[in-house]
C-alpha cells in the first residue's frame, strides 16, 4: 500500500523507480514501445524522471513515432503517448548535452556558495525509550545541552551506528553539487576542529566536488550531530563544538572572500545565526550591493523563537526563504499572525520588508508528503510531490536539506521555479530512501 511519509520534502521518484502512475499531474503514463494501454510494464526500457516524466533513450524516439503512426485510428491515443515520450527523450538528450556544455564553461565555477555549521552526523536507529530518556522529539532539531552529552557515546556504541558528514547547509551544497555534476561549481565555508573528524570532513567535501575553505580551530573538536532514527523519522541534537567557533575574520581573508566575490548565489541556513550573524550580514549586504541572489532557511522552530532579532536583520536581504510547515507556523505565531494556513503564511513571508536593491522575495515551504507551497507576488501556488511506499522509506534525515540542494541546482542554471521544485523533490526522494544525506554516484533527473 502507498502511504504519505516524511516530515519534510519528499518528492519525485528514485533513480529507476517504476511507479510513475502515482504522479497526480502526469498527463501521459510512461509506456514501453509496444504497449498502448494497461499497467506500467516491468521493464528497464524506460526510466521515470522527476515528477513521473518518462525519459526514453534517444535512439528509441524514431521507433516510437513509427509505431504510433502505423497503429491506425483505433489506437489514435498512441500518437499522443508516443509524442510525449519522444519529447521527453529529446529533453533528456538536451539535458545531457547541456551538462557537458556547462562542465566546460568557466561561468559556473564557484557559482554557488554556502556557509554554515559543518557537523559529523552520528546516526543510529533507537527506540522510544531512548527518546524519552533524553527528552527529545521526532521531527525536531535542537542544540545539545549538558543532559544530552552522554547520548553521543551511547549512539556510538550501537551496532548500527553510521558516521556521515553533515550540517544543514553543507548537506544542501553537497546535493546541489551532485545534481549539477560540474566540478567546482559549489563552495562552502564553516569551522571544524583540527582532528581526525575534521580530516574526514575535508576528504568528504573533496570527494563531493565541493571547494571547501574550512576555518580549523586548534583547541575545539569537530562538531557532531546525534541523528536518532525511529521508524524512518529522526530527531537531531547538534553539539556544535568547533562549528560554533567560526569568525568573520576568516571570511574576510582574501582567499576566502574571493569565494564570495565569485559566487552569484549564496545560501546560508538559519542555524548559522547562532554562530556568526556578522558573517551572514557581510555576505547578505554584498549580495544586495552586487545584485546577487541571497537565500536562507527558517531551519528549526527554536531559531524562529529564540533568535528572532538576528533573523530579523537578515531576512530583508533574502531573495528566497525556505522552511517546512512546522517552522512556518512557529514563525507566524511568534509574529502574532493569526493563521496556521501554510499558504497564507508563505504569502506573508514573501511580503516581508526588503532591503534596498531587492526587488521581490519568494517563499518556499515544504510539507512532507503534502504539496510544496511557493509564494511570490502576493499569491501562493502548490506543487505536488510523488508519494513513496512506506517500505521504501529508510531515513528522513537530510530530506529538507536535499530539497534545497536540488532546488538550487536548477536555480543557478536559471531554470523555472517549477523545474527547481521538481529537482528539489527528486533529490529529497532519493535521500529518504538511503541512510543519512547520501546519494548514488549520478543523479537520474532531467
């Protein structure tokens, strides 16, 4: 049975998923070359892409058209199906050509910069008693307090423990880099410790193709995040450690500021407000003065509640604000907006005051398995996601980060909002079928 899953964006199909029939907006079900009706065939001749769009191999396009033309009037709907499939095939081919062209273009070097809190995720499956013991809740993210510190050793002692390079913004940048498949298109800054976990972080960034300029703290260990998984849902408890030590002086060094100068898009999640709001302000003001795109994220309820003053200083510079439905409702509550309607809240967020030089703002709110809400120009639109069978859900950790990464991968190519949302949903869907914010070698999105 197919069910709605996930607390953050869960979207389009995985790399060779065959349940395109679940896409509510799919105009023409994907078909194999010799079929014109009936259920989707169990075949590898077609590959569903983002939001169910069929991607037939280009060499099959002519065959499909010939078959449709010879079926006769009784099968006239075959022509429409074949044409849709042929168009998708052409789009797939064009997209591959575009990626090759982009890979050879210096205009995409360093186009996207992220700044945030790099953390090593310590992820393990736990039970309800563990959540109760440490007074933590599923689908929530908090900063570690003294009472939470023993949980890291307890998680590390579990047989199923995994160590994954993480941190919200770093996750998004890694996913964007993966989706783009252009070495050096993305860069990242944050603070790590001068220790073995820090070395692992650097290796991971390099392997991902991200240009990382970490500030390395000599005396503080690399930050960690406890990822406590129950039934595919997660609770995050971040012990920032070195991540909490980032200084704007590192940002202002010529070799690091050069990354800011080079970037055309800058993404900084709200979590960084707890560490270096002055760094965010420097980058946000630079973006406004140079007509660059600045993006941020509500990130967590506690950011909206307890870091409102710092948040208020940054939001006027934001061209895009991301969040999920829980964060959006808390954001509204803190500001005295008497509504819990996510579409209304998204519109209000998009209409918050803008800094000088900014023309408009777009708010993007994910709702797990429910439609993504996008608000701009005083109106809200919704974009459906494709449902995922519950048995395929592994871990929702990083789903929201992956959505942002997928979205950014299309935005930096100046694609439409619809294409950006589709890419975000595709990336989130891939991630929730894996442990942590990880992904296969190549994306299957066109």
